């Protein structure tokens, strides 16, 4: 208890002394900190950023302590500052599982409203995801871990597979036309069914 009291006394003494210096000689204090900042930046630029994990931790902890000190000195209500510091430190040391649980409860209490896609959005999403999946398939087929010979032997049209790897479309024009025709026919049928249902509801 005595050691902590002595530390608190010296801390309060140096803090008041620093306040007096800043209030009496603001220009010198500003010049000192500006010079120190420029010299520090020049040294850091010459040496380079720290690469070792321990040095990075020291820099991180120093910045965190400086931030806490500025936060504590940002208001004259020391009790409020202490409460804010306690909250900040508590939130910092909370485990990641706490945030996952909190997020799960939030989604459970306030579930997001689902919005159905329009036909245009559905088709656009299908084209985008198909293109993305085909590019990923090309990358996997071109990787060194892919057994091209074994795959080519199992294909009915190896030439078409080779052209696909070189960026050609994965379907031929006849297949694309047949698919578009079937999709258009299905869309017309769905529209007719929806129109009949609407008429029946009116009647």
C-alpha cells in the first residue's frame, strides 16, 4: 500500500509539473515535441519498421497506453474517465466467442427481413456465380496437382475441354440456344399460371 501511495504521489507531482510547463512555455513544448517527432520519423524511416514480433508488441502497447492516457486526460470528470477506461479495457479483453454469441442473439431477436430476388436479379446472380465458378475450375485444371491425362481419357470430347482451358465458353452455341429457348418457354408458362391465379382471386 505504501509503495502505491508513493507512486501515486510522484505521478501527481510530475503531472502537475508538466501542466505548469505546458501553460508557461507552450511554444517551447510545441517545438520540443515537433523536433522529437521529426527526428523519430527520420530514424524510423532510415531503420525501417520493426519486423520482430516483440518489437511490434512493444510499439502496440506503447500506443495503447498513450491512447488510454489521452482518454483519461480528455475530461475534467476523473470518475467518468475512469469508467470509460474500465469499459474500454473490459471490451478489449473480452473473448471472441462473446461477440459471436452476442451476434447470434441479435440475429435471433431481430432477424433480417428476407427479400426475394426479381427475375433479372436472379439471372444476373446466376451468370455472375457461374462465371466465377468456371474461372475457379480453370485455375484448378491448370494447377500442377491436376491429373490432366486421367481426366482427358474419361472425357467424350477432349478437344472441347482443351478449348475451355484456353478461355472458350463451356457450352456450344446450340446448347446455349436450346437452354435459352427452354427458359423462355418456362417463363411464359409461369406468367400464364400467375395471371390465371390472379384472375381467379379477383373472381
